[in-house]
């Protein structure tokens, strides 16, 4: 009986040390800070072969996994070697937070060079300094309801 108790205690100790080690690694801090420059370089090199431009690379709470903002407006995830690409949502199950949605909320809206828009066929109201550009479906009932609102803004 003594022998079995000793094995049980050793087994519990190993499990406890393993769990404690995984808690110490939360937030990507296990083994020192991640080498962001190296990870970003690997990720940009890999995605360049897919013709995706990388706007930004951020660490995630998952060790070795990085949030990658691409020029197609998406947030994806890659490992620090740039070999594996994860597409989808990163969810923190404990806190029930969608980390991808939180990151997307901080992303600035893309800028459009308005001088490149073909405005020769555009519907125009008023001639003020400020301009509003809308892209509408002529068969959409909500888009049709927008026109009286735009006319009132032009006044």
C-alpha cells in the first residue's frame, strides 16, 4: 500500500508541475519574450508567396501564435515560423471573449483615394466643400430610402 501511495503522490506532483508550467507560459511569456522581429520576418516571407501583404503582426496569448493583419482586410493567425496559417476566430474560452472581434474593432477603416473613383456617372446633390460617397444597389429598398436623406443633407 505504501508503494502505491508513493506513486500516486509522484504522479500528482508531475501533473501539478505540468499545470504550473503551462500557467507560467500564458500570454506568450514562457521562455522569455517572443522575438517579434523574427516572427514578423518569417510571416511576411511566407505570405509574400501567397501575394498577401502584411500590415501588422501582434503577439497573441497563445505562445508562438501571432495575429496577422493582411492587406485584404482580414485578421488571420500564424505560427512564429510562418509555416502554418490559421483562418478564423481566436476565442478565449475562459473569459468568453472573441479576441479576433476585439482586434477587428481596433482596426482603422481602410482609406480610399477618392480621386481614383469614376464619378462621371455619379448622382450628385449640392455643391458644398464636403462630399459623401455611397455605393448602392439600385434595386435595394433601403438604398432608395437613402436618397431623400442625402437630399436633406445637401441643403
